[in-house]
């Protein structure tokens, strides 16, 4: 079976569609681009003939196909809508060159695949940004296999081929044996990421907090974060890139990840653990799958529980954190998972018809579903039937 | 030749892709939907087997294919991005059923066509909303024939199959022989539409102005329009629908259309003329093609010239306005033009390769091109090459 999977990769003409917000890999923030670049490199290392559809300033093993010179988030004059569409079209117009397409660019490419004689298609659902896009995933479910990035981040209306956890190269992170004396928050400023809770926890526990994040919700930052920044108890470091991140994570007592909505996966969690740093996180979403409770961190239901757990972070074996990444969340393990998913997609060609139970979920009101939606748009005034396409 | 064109239509399996902001035809505003519905009806009347891809509440001869029950502008909960993509996918996934596709849904469907074995494709460019979408029209120029809606609204980087002026049914508008005593402005509130100039002209000329428009730029309305509304000299009627529009236009002295950017076509111009009402308009864009200077209206370069022309509006023969529509801008003439364009698209299959001159225009900076752009986004910091796809 493992051999068969390996054989499948050898010479496989694989197209990987990356997002174009940032280059692949990204110099700073850009988790989807990072994963796309890592998959491209990993599959090329295992013998696949990889073409990565990404920005022109992307650098990976294999060849890059680009319609846009840099990430659309790197130049305010680049229209993401236009270049996203041209980027997707550039893949589908030459789909016949490939044996398999791996889509990491959200839901819209699925709608292109509906009218294309493209080869088997695998889509990693890196996250449902808002309820209405479920309609697109439902409508195109007959055309693409889906992978989730945690068991928790699955919609009951969809069939999934596999959970393909993200992975990192543990060697890119320096293991630090001794626990540090500060908590760290890493990510982007958005209420759902719980930076305000990290501040509250650090203050109540009497430990310093270092925040490294990119702005997203600026009002949230101005009203709930900025007033607490004092350069000492609460430090704001801006966006930290690769090297600085390694140091910042490794020397911490723990990574605080008290999200207020279910985390889909959480790359920073495994980056911290690779450095030996345990997690102090919310008991929701992917965290119970990533963190071994009491071994690689603590999961809490309340701020109070998190405050109480802070001292215990120093008692955890930091080797266990590192080992957790090496055995389960390494790049190699991620590539293993995708290799198996590719083999199955190639074997089956198209997804099987959905069960009556799945279809019923698609017809139910999915607006209030407890998914990790990042946006809360208004709900349609009327029921809208999901297209049932073969 | 005319016979050949007629034969081409008989039994032609024609897919028309309409926008989904509003139903086709729209109850009020919605010029692109109106044209799409009119083409569908006109082609069905001439023997084509028409499938209109539109909203579920669209009503036309032939069959309607819909993924969304009402216009996305009619229900704030309907995500235009998701339903626009599904709407387009719904056409391309069954493209093999058709002999010809007529796209009235802007540039994005072109990017779907790049990866599809769809039949010949004709796209009416109803307007370039902003410079970056030129990149999409350039990139996909090998896949779709283009029609412009006036000779003025052509980009020098594109080849056009034809200018297909919009048309209306003159019988839907009541001819009024006697000039009225007020000016009328009809459209949407946006600085480029020149509602503020219409107010200035009416005040200086000492005639009443009736404004019927839908809100678009709310700040513009609040600061430059609203303060002038007094219910007498300057009246605001809100959005007027079919019947009221007919009456409002017919009883006017003239339609003021002092746009500040080139008009692409201007449906309201021919609606007014169908009622016998002449045009007082800006000498730019499509207006010199639509208005016969001194016969069906006056074209002006300045507000002062327009003020001076107001009294002369009453001296024009209103029959000439009506006749202009009947001979040149009727639905029947529009259908004639599209029938000829369809015949040529079917004959040629795909557009010819562009000339070196066209290609050179595509490589030139098109950001500052004097097109009828409705948006002025920032320009990319670097030069971005347009994809050269076959």
C-alpha cells in the first residue's frame, strides 16, 4: 500500500494551485501559501513533476506558473479579484497537462472545474470564511475531493477524503530546553483570535506577554489591544519574520491561544511546540487534536482556568512538545497524508454520490452552524436551495 | 446575407448569460439585465432556442436557468461573489448543450471559458468598471468575440466584432408632442453622472428640475444633491419605475445628461427620445453617436453652453427624436445587430490573432486611458505584463 502510494507519486504530473495574497512560501504571514509551497517541495522530493501556480516571486522546487509578479497583498494596485480569476484560469486552460490538481485556493476554483475536463481534483479546505461559501462547496462536491485540516473543521454536509493536518519542518525551529518567563501571542489582530484574552490572562497571572501579530481588525487593535501595550508587561513586536519568530517562540513559557471561535488548525501551535514551548489554549476546534492535554499544554474553558494553569506550564516536559511535532505534525507526515489522499483521488477519479444524510445537512439552515467562520454576513431573507449538480 | 443570418438563428441553441444583480428584465434599475432579457426575447421571436441564465424571478420567452431565487441586490443575504460564480459555473458545466454563448455578465465568465470546451462565445462589454479589468479582457481576447455598446466605448487594445447599440421598444414609451416645462435627470447618484451639473444648469436657466435616481454614492448625494432639493425648483422623486418613468420623461422639456466621464451608451437617452424629449448632454462618449446635434438635442462642452441651450430645446421637432429611436435604437435594430454578430461568431468560431498594434496597446500603461471607468483604484507599483494566451 505504501509502495503503491509511492509509485503513484513517481512522475505524477501534479498542479498545485496556491493563493496569491503572498508569495509561496511567504516571507511573513501567509499560512495557506506556506502549506502550498511545502506540499510542492515535498511532492517534488518524492518524484512528482510539480507545477506550482503561484505569484511570480514564489520560489519552490519544480516550476512556477504565474500571472501576477508579487502577492496581491504586497501591492495595493493589484486587483485580487482580477488576478485571482486569471490565476485560476491559467491553470484550467492547461489542465490537460496534469494528472491531478491540488487546489489550495479556496472555493472559487471549484466553480471553474465544473465546466472543465480537468483531471481529478483535490481541494484542501483551509477554512470556511463565511456561511454562504458552504453553498459553493456543496454545489461542487461532485467534482472535487475535499480534505479538512482537522477533524474538528468538518462540515456535516460534506464528504471528506482525509484530514490532512498541516506540518512543519521541525529542523527549522530551534529546540529550547528551559522554559522562558513570558507568554507569547502570535497571529493576527482579530477578536476571534483572542489577543484581548491573552492580555487579560498574562496580567492576572503576573507574567509578561509578547505579542507578534499583523493588523487585521484595526478597530479591535485600537480599542482593545493598544491601550494595554506598555513595552514591558505587554509588549507589541509588530509582525515577526522567520528568524525572530523562532527565537520569540522558543524562549517563551507558553503560547497563549485563547481563540473565541473554533480554530481550524493553528500553524503557530505546532511551531511553538517544535521549539519546545507548550500551549495554553481554548478547548475548542482543532486544539484537542493538536495539544495532548497535560503533556504538551493545557486546554481551558475560561480565562480563570487559563490563569490558574500558567504556573504549571513550566512543569511540562518541553521534549514532549517537540516529539509531538516530529511524530505527528512534521512536513514528512503531512506529505505522507497528501500522498495517500492523492493515490485515493487518482484511484477513484470522482467523489461518490453523497448520502441522503449529507444531502439533508445541505438543505438545513447552515447559517448558524458552529463552524470557524471569520465573517458573519446577514442571512438571506428566503431559503435558497443549493444546486444539485452531478 | 440577411437570409443567411436569419437561417443561422432558426433553431440556434443560444445561451444568454445575464447579470444577477436584478431579475431579467428588472422591475426598476438594471440596464444590463434589461438588455439581456430583451435579447433573449428578441432571439426567441426569431426562432432561436434560448436559455437565459438569470435569477429565478426572471420572466422571459424561452427557459430560465437559475441558481439564485432573486437578484443579489434584492436580498442583502445573497453573496454576489458566491452566486455569481455558481451562476457562471452553471452555464459552463452544460456548455455542450449550446451552439453559442452570449455573455452579458462582465469579464469574469471569460476566465471560465479559458478552461472550457464551450462553443463560440460573444461578450458584450457593457462597460469597463476600472482599469485592472482590462487585463482580463486582454488575457481572454483569444477566446471570446467582443461587442461594444458604442463606437466611443472601445479600448484600443481590443478587437471588436461589432458595435451593438442598445435598443428599446418605442411602443413601450408614449410619444408626447408638446414640450414640457421642466428638465429631467434620470439615473443613479454618482458624480460622474453629473446630477450636480444638472442642478446648476436648471437653476441658472430658471427651469424646474425633476430628479429620479437610485442612490449609489451616498456622500455625493448628501453633500451635493440633497441641499438643493426644495420640492419645487429641484424635485427628488426617488427611483421611478416603468409607468412613472414614461410619464416623467414624456412631459419634460429635455433630459439633462451632463456626465463628467464619457458615457458608454446611455439607455435613458433613447428612452427620453422615444417619448419625443430631446437631450441636453455632454459632448463626450457615446452622445455624439446617439444625439443628432441640433435635431434630437444639443451637446455642450460647458455648463454655460448648456444653460444657453435650454430655451432652444422647446424649438426642436419632437417627432425627430422619436424617429431617431425607431430607425436606429429600436429593439428590432438591436436584435438585427446581434443576429449579424452571432452569424459572424458562428462562422469564425474563434477571434483572429490580434495585430501587433493591438498588442502594443495592451502593453502600454492603460491606467490613465480616457475610458469610462467608474472606479479609480490605485495603480500597481510595478509594471504587470498581461498574459498572452492563445
